[in-house]
């Protein structure tokens, strides 16, 4: 029987924890300076893993928000282009 010692712990500040969490979600990367296209959307999707497509439209449809938060202004048909190209699918 192998007995493992506990993993070492590190103390970090709340600000450091916040930066780590936001960075892990792709918010630390600078927004692209070029015109946003499927390639940029695909990069976000590869990083976050999925985008929930939702038909509720209060301000914008909810699937627009993760891309906007990470890429900034982009064409409104970017998700449709990515779906047609097979980058996304609706479940």
C-alpha cells in the first residue's frame, strides 16, 4: 500500500485567484485588432469548449455573449457561418 503525502498548497490573494480564473476563461487575451471571422470564433470555441445556443433574445441571443466578451464587436452572422461550416452544431 502506497501512502501519498498531501500536495503542497500555495496561498494566493483574492486578486490573483480572480486573474487566474478570468485568464483560464480567455478573458486575459487581447481582443483581435483584425476583422473578426470564423477563425477567431473557432479559437474561442476551442478554448471554452462550447457555447450554449439559446433562443431567448433580451439584449442579444445568449450565444453571442461569450464571443463578444472575448472578441469584441463582430459580424452578427459569425455563429451562423460557424454552424454552416461545421465548427458548431446545435444539440
